[in-house]
């Protein structure tokens, strides 16, 4: 006859008694509650199969084993590693994103970075557009190479610095005319190294210039660091705003839950120098405002089409550095609005958690 004592002795014999926290014997049914060594699903399946085989060999096929296998609680160290993943010294990580390409997202990110630096903040800019890096060109640092520095026994990359902004980009490691042809995991690994193996030092803001759309690079970023908030860049036309809606929806997914600080409408209108009071809405009027109202997010600013913005980006000196120019004041207002939204976000919401990819189909926040 099967007894509780026999089962207890057998659990010690197969050396799993330390994993079992409760068991009952009712006739030929054995109910066991235990905790797996690892939270991995395949480890739990292996443990279940091994237990059933062992019981069948010892007690015969008539004994029915009913297992309940729980995942182990993470240790305090693991919890800190999971929740933290914060880069030491960096106060706020801001993702600059867009639903589609061609809306001037990198130009906006570059000008926001120099504007924040001029306002007295310590700023870093990570060019996460692995396949189309533009930061080296926009900051006149083409050909520059990050040097290696030793900090606390680790060899780290020292970001390239210009105009008061610390920068890292895959463009500093590949030639100007060299195509980066990588699969997703390789791109993600390179991005991870630029985030984790860099001597960023003390920063008030790390702006991350994301590639267009929603994809593997975006998931890698939100998995690697707890992004404080996202700034979305769009142009006013309907086709761009339709894609922006999807980009915002990605950040607002329950499993990702990154606050959207606001929407920046780029190329809002055109004002000729000779007709300063005229505004021509080439791509449509107030499209971003309507979308923002619909989604309940603020508009951080409207940036007009100005020839000097393009020219400044091409020669590697962001337009927001022009003293006394209208575009400089516009970017200052955008930056101030972003900071206000960020302060409100930090006051009313808990810190963002890094995201754990649980399946190929989705994400969940790390607990």
C-alpha cells in the first residue's frame, strides 16, 4: 500500500525533497507541489517528465502523480538586476521615434540634443538607427572614432563629443560608404554594446534616435533599458499620421507601457523669408494636433520647413545653434515643453521597467 512515508523517502532518494513544499497521498493519487530550479518553461517540462518517469518506475503505472510546479522567486540581486538595468549616472532616457521614415526624426533628435545642452543640461545622443546612421554627419564627426578608457577595471568606449553632446553611432565604427548588412540579432548586439559598454558619465538626458517604424531594434532598446518616455515625430499629412498612430500604440501596449511625452509636428508649414507673415501648409494643417487630442497626448511643438535647417544638418552644425534665429527659439520651446511633460510624468508615474520578451509574439514587463 502506498503511504506518505514511502513517498517522502523516495523524494529524498531522488534528491528533490528540497524542491517539494507540500505533498499528499490519497489512495493511488499523489499530489505534489514543488518549485523548479529555473523559471524557464523547458526546465519545468523536463522536471515534470523526470518525476513521472521516476514514480512510474518505483511505484508502477497504477500510481497517478499530479504535479504542480511553480517558478522560483527571483533573489534580491536578480530583482535589482531586472528592475534596474538603469545605466549608472543617467537620469532620463528619452526615445525619439516615428511611425515612418522621412519625417525628419534624426534632425529633430540632433537639434533637441544641442538645445538641451545649451540650456545647461548634460546630454547624450545614441544613434540607434543601425542601418542608416546620420548622427556623425549632423554633428560634423564623420571619421571620428570612440577611444577606449578603463573605468573600474572595465574597458569602455568613450563617446565622441561635439557641441556639448556625447554621441555614439554605428557610423563611427563602419566606413562612410560601407553598408551595414546585418540580421536583427547582430544589430541588437551592437546596440547593446553601445548602451552598456560606453562611458556615458553623468547625464541628465540620453536621447535615443530610433529607426522608423516598430521592429526588432525598438524591442531591443526597451528590453535593455527602462526608457523614461518617448517623443514621437511626425509630419502633418494623413499617411504619416496613420503610421504614427501605430508607433504610439506600440509604446502604450500594456506589456510595454512607456509613457509618450508628446508629439512633435515637423515640417508643419513653410514661411518664405520675404513674406514672414505668410504660412503655407504644404503637408496639411493641424494633423498632429487632431491626432494628439484623439490620443490624449500633448503637442510639444510645430517645427516649420526652413532651408537653413537642412543646410545646417548637411554641414554638421545643427540649426538650433544659430544665435538669434527663429528656429532656435522654436526648438527651445519644444525642449521646454518636453521637460514639463517629463517632470509631470516623473511626478505622477512610477519608473519605467525594462521589458522582458517572453514569446516571439509579444512582450511583458520584467517583474
